[in-house]
C-alpha cells in the first residue's frame, strides 16, 4: 500500500520545510492540504504562486543540474493537491500550473462543473480524484465515478479540517462498498492514519493512505513513515 505524507501548513515557509523533509523520507509523493476557511473551519497556506516561484528558482534538481552539468540529479516529488475550498473550479488552474500530478476535489463542493474540471486536468495531464466526506453516502461517490469515468476516489475518515483528528471506523464499510462497486478505481484514505488504522483501511480495500500527525508528531519521522509503508 502506498503512503503519502501530508503537508498541512499555515504558511509557505512551513511548506518548504516539509517538502525537504518528505524528499529525505524518500516518498515519491507529497499531499498538500489547501483549506480556505470557508469550506472547512481551518485555513492553511493556499497560494499556488508561491510554489510556482519556488519550483522555478529553488528546485534541487535544477540547481544541481546547473552546478554539475547533469540532468535529473534529484527526482522531483509528485504533488497531490487536496482542495478543501468552497469553489475548487475557480482556483484549479492556479494549482495545476504548479505541476501537480493529482488534484483531489470534494464531491460536495461541485455542482455541475465536473466536465470542465476533467477537461482542465486533462489539459495539464493531471489525475483527478473525487473526495467523499465521512457523513456523505458512498453511493453518491459511486454514481459520480461511473458517470464521469473518474479513476481515483478519496474517502475521508475525518471531517475536512485540521490534522490529528480521530479515525472514524464507520468509513471502512464505505471503502469496502466502493471497492466492490468500482474495483478499478484507486482508493485513497485520508485522516487519522496510523499503523493500526492503515491496516484496517488496507483490509477494506484502500490502495493509498495519507498521513500527517502520525509522521510529523513522531520522534523519528523516517521510522514512522517506514512503519506505515510496512503495513500488511
């Protein structure tokens, strides 16, 4: 099962530090929580232009390549952007310009814009993942995935918001139902992930878990990350 460390930061200085730490962990992906304080009660850093400038000016691969005359000296981290915002379509273009490889958008935040969202993601060659809040019926997500042929689904085990919330075991039934009805869809579980809950999520059918509090609040980040990756 794939494990993606989460960046849930109040400012871009924190984002940069976490990106560097994730690179040291050896993770191929970083999950960035973007919260506007409207869709959810918290506000996180949410300025894609900061990231665009940083990647252009301070990319380790680009810097080392210029210094030593080499290409692909240090692989870039794939970015997964979790848009916990009121109107995701209005900010989507900015986040795709960061080079994000995957965008997670909440089903409850989109009325009739899925076709436009899919087209925009296709333009930037980014994956689209539809997210389901803990209290929402899983059938809503199953119908959405079938109607628009979206190949990724995120099931939240906590309400959208701050890191460190407790995993809701009721979502395990939703993961299992989703796996049964849409076996080809990549399922990601977000919220309250530790080795125990990751094991439960995997048994229910999850392909990916994201983790924030368990990794960053551990004394040894690398050991925590490896422990999650070793879940059977």
